[in-house]
C-alpha cells in the first residue's frame, strides 16, 4: 500500500515564494498548503497539523521565529525549516528547527532538510 504524501505548510508573506515553493514540493509528491502570515497559519492549525512547516523569518506582525516559538510554547511540535534572505540568521539550535536556509533556496539543501523533518523516508528526487 502506498504511503500518504507528507503535508508541508509554507508560511511566507511573498506570494511569489509561496507559489514557487508550492509547485516545487508538489512536483516531488508532497502535499503543500500555503499561508500568507503566521496568523493565517495559526487560524488553520487546530483542524490539521502539518508534517513539516517551512516559514519565512522576515514577515510583518509575526516573524517566523516568533511563530515557531508560539507553537513550542503552546505544546505544538512541528519540525520547522526557517527560510530567510538575511545571511546572518543561524538559528538551527532553536528547539524544533530542523534547518535554517538562505534564499534563494538550493533544492538539494531544502530536500535534505525535508527528509530530516519527515523522518528521512523519502529521497531528494
């Protein structure tokens, strides 16, 4: 029997990033859903918890690290990949973070992080 595709939540305030990442993940058999803000993601969260969260560090109102900290303090454990256009962010030691990646994203690094996040049961394709 085929395994269900892992579902990945992508949170970024840039619609172009959401569209590109969503297409890339779907082309590699992931189920992807996009959210334009941390608040939008949190509103959808109680109904469905993703296997992994990809979140932009730099967003208005609630940045990616604040969102991740909120999840941890609420007892919600989601493996998280932090993405950023700012090279000075090295936060992989933070609880729950699988990786922090710089934009533009390198596909190999992204899929290696996703493999760690969802249990390493998938190839990078």
